[in-house]
C-alpha cells in the first residue's frame, strides 16, 4: 500500500468514526473522497463537533 493510500485509509477511518452515516469504504479512492467532501457538509460537521456554536445554522 502506498503512502497516499495509507493516509487516505486513515482519514476514511477517522471520518467514519466521527460520522457513522458516511460509510466510506476503507479502500476509497481520492475521487471517492472528493465526491463525499465536495459540498462542505462534512467539514461543517467536523467544525460543529470540535467547537460547539462555531457554525450557525
């Protein structure tokens, strides 16, 4: 497994741990991740979990 693939797998594991509904496959490609993260909803969810009240609804 290449370094990029290993890092991507670690990110996928972390994201799936934070957001169980994502269900990103552990072997997701860079394009798979890009499609899942493109709209910014996951980023907003991360910010909400890290700092309550940071994102206004």
